[in-house]
């Protein structure tokens, strides 16, 4: 990190990995933007995965649906009809 003085004000600069020299505040801003972009991309991927899982779950439910099993959850009087 280098320290340059201009107009009696101290400004701190750093050298990035690709050799660019930027102010610390610029570097932090760029880092913040990059992190926000990555988080947005990751959030979108998670939303897409959740949607895919919901679709798969609904397909599984459709293929494994057993109406007779579902009828067993109701009281016998509703399944067999009311007795007089």
C-alpha cells in the first residue's frame, strides 16, 4: 500500500492483483459491487433450484398417488356410506 499526498491531503492507494492502482474507497466499492452481484446470482440459482424441487415433488406425488390409500384416512362412515 502506498501513501500519496496531494493538496495537503493524504490519499491511500493500493495495487490490485492485476496491477491496477486504485484508492482504497474505490477498491471497497468494486468489492462490494462484485459481492452483491455474486449474491444476486446465487439467490437466483437457489430460487431456480427451489422451483425445480417443487416441480419434481409434484411429479412424484402424481405418479405415486393411490386413491384407495387416501380413502383409508377418512372415517369408515364416509367411505362406506352412512348406515341407517
